[in-house]
C-alpha cells in the first residue's frame, strides 16, 4: 500500500531530532518509534527508502527481534528471530553478521557486482532500486548488541548531510528503544520462568511475600512415568533432552488451551486454568482438551522414538499421568523473605497432587475429580470412589472412556 505521510501539524513533523528528544517516548510501541523516525527523516529531506533495526533479547525461544520500515509499505513490520537463525547461511553471508559479531560499519552500493558477490542480500536490494546501503552498530541496548540499517534509492545515493543527520539521530533512537527493551526483556524472562499471568503481576509490583489473591481454578498436576528408571538408564545429557521434549508436548498443549504453567518439579508439572465465574464450564473443557492434546502429542513423540531426540541409550516410550481437579486456591507469593515463588497453594492443590498417583494404580493417563467432571459435557467413565492419603472422605474419580 502507499506510504502514510505525516500530517503537517504532527509534532516535530520535519524535525527528527526534536521528535526523538521530546515526543518519541510517548509512542505506543517500538514499531511506532521506527515509523515516526523514518517519516520525519524523509520530511527533513533524507531520501530514505528502508530502515531496519535488529535488537538482541533474553528469551528462551528468541535470539532477538526488530522492525523493518519501507517507503513502499509506509509502515514498520515487526519480526522475530529464532535462536537457530545465526546458524543459517543467509545470516552468515549477510552484512549484519559483521555488524553484530565484529562491530563493523558496512556501506555498499547494491548495484555493484562485487557487492552482490560479497553479500547475496545486495542482489535483492538492487532489484528494489536501492542505491546505497549502510549497516552499523546501534550500541548495546539493555546489554545486548544491536544494529541498524538504512538505505536509499536516490540516484545520487546518501549525501553527507543525510548521513550526518542520521548519525545524530541514532544515539537518541537507542535511548528511546532501551527503556522499552528493558521492560520487554523483563517480561520475557518472567513469562518463561513464572508464567504469563504471574509474570505480569510481578511486573505490576506484586512482589511482597503473602501478596496475592484467592481464585477458582482447574488444577493440573502431572508426572512422567518411570522417571526413576529412565534416569538410571540414560546419561544425563540424554535425560535432559528427553525431559525437554516431554515437557514441550505438555506445555504447548496447556498454553494453546489457555492454561498457565506455574512450576516444574523434577519430572512433575503444576498448571492452572483460571475459572471465569460467568462461564465456569469453559476452564474444565479447556483443561480436558489440553490434557487430550498433550497425550496425543506425546503419542506422536513416541512414534518417532529416541532417535528423533538423538538419544542412543535405553529408550522406552514415554508415559504420563495427569490429574485434573477444580477448587479455590491462593495465587500469589509464597516463600521466605529472601526467596519467594509465585505459585498456587491450598487444599485443592493438595487434592490434585494426591489424585495423580492414582493414574498409575488405575492404569489411566488422565483422571478427573467430580468437581471437574460435573462441569464438562464430554463423556466420562465413573471409576468409583477412592481414599486419598490425608483426606477424611473418599473422592469420586472419573476418566475418559
């Protein structure tokens, strides 16, 4: 689509430096900062055709992310970069590798055969009419090395005044980005280590021991079958790969169905599906669907076998036991003054943990208590009532047919 031009009355419409200094901090997101800068550079006379930033981050799945602005689209597209990207041939033969790894400044005319031979990217840029390409470090944003590229399709390439204006803008751009990236990295780390809902609450300042709330939730407790035997038979490196693959199947299913993973305990997993008082059945249906999806994913993993995980030891198909129970829990900070954990506690959590061992006793991969069973329309089998250690009354247990 055509480029979206700034209104004449936009703040500092032709003054990119003034905008970065006084207004950019109010931009709603990173893409808006890049878009705002790019358009103001153009209004200031710079024939900017393309502007990209590449920012490293701390994330279990992402190496970094960035934005790509072009005059043709008139907006900034955000991109995510996976950890494996730096092993790709396209990265190894790109100018960004020199910038990110060596701190180099790269400037090329993409139309020149020698530039295209050095960096295949130049061929694509030349097709798009780019006449001048610059890639350079943007500095260490939140401790991570970052970079910026800017290009023009002007026949005379970038002028010295153009380059000088861009160079003056970059330090202020880095400052504006840094505060946002710090918050983003903090969110990424908290999401990975304590869960999305818990992480958001910690960022809001709910960090005092004992701080939290009582919520209604469907509780998921699961364990890997024969964990002790597998640990005895497999080397540590194989066991880590196995656990990662096992947890990946369960966690993906839980997250895809709206659950929150709270804790890994050895081979165990604790998760919740918060109950919406206006639609209490939804959490039970989601938890049951997640459990079925996890078991199906685990079956597919077993079909691929140990070689798919580069495990050469005594592989055996992986099994799990999942218990689902609904009840009130305290969701908040628990622990000692110097070390707290954002988790759930309560009688309902204890009951779910007591039900899980029954999966092995009854030869079932998935068990539900009556508190969950009565909320789902799915067909279930009543397996009877069973005494649970520490509880005065037996508990009715159900399972899928």
